C-alpha cells in the first residue's frame, strides 16, 4: 500500500528531482510525482520524521493539515496555469482538483494566505512578465497576449500598480527583482 505526500514549495522540475533523491535515499520507491505531490509505493512511517526534517532543511514542508493541503493544491494549479500561459483555465482546473465552488475556494484562500486568489494570480502573472522581459524574446504586446490580457495597456497598468515601475523601466534595470514562485503571496 502506498502513501501520498503533499509538499509545500515543490514548484519546479529541480524541486521534484531534489525530493526524489531524498526519498530514494531512504529506500522509498516513487509511484508517481507531480508538482506539490508525490506518491510512494510504500508507507513512510519509519522515515516520516527524518523526511519531514530533511525536507525542511531543503526549504520544503511536508503538509499535514487538510486546509493547508487544499491551499497548496490551489497554488500548484495556479502556478501550472501561469507557467503554461493558460491563465483562463485557472478556476476550472482548481474546481476539478478541489470539490468546492469558486466562492468557497476564494474564501478559503483569502483566509489562509491574507490576499485574494485573484491578487495571487496577478502577482504570479507579474513574475511571469518579469521572466519574459528578462528573456527578451517577446515584445510587450506578445507578453500580454501570452498571459491573456486584453491588451498591452492593461498589462502595463497592472505591472506598474504591482511593481511601482513601468515595464520599460524594469527592462533597463541591471539588478532584476524577481521572486521565486513559491515565495509569492
């Protein structure tokens, strides 16, 4: 019988690899893995405390509280949608993962994180905009299109509201101020 582990801050391929290495070092076999979630083929009871402590040392957290599990599932879905330039699908994908309506999901998220889900999504999108600007492969209109903004003016206004500077000013910076996706709230 296997066991599912939900892990906070596991938001990229490098995170997955790090956690797989940790679990395999304990002699555990991975059955499935996706962002924020690993299913191991056996119970982890005898290694639980060690895994929990080692995850913490690596900057991850084993999620044990049910409401925290829901919040982490929401964050993983939102991060995936923003990363895949599929922002319009956020709420439908969250509803698939969590058997609650949009209003209940939004209230749960706001209560837990101290900001609305919509504001969280905007913050993630702005970090994605910063990434696009740094990569210098798309113009502002193309960035706006990729992130499902109605137009580049809407994106420009939102970027300035969140960051305090225009996208052009940000592009000129030498020291870009970027946050890791798991640090955005």
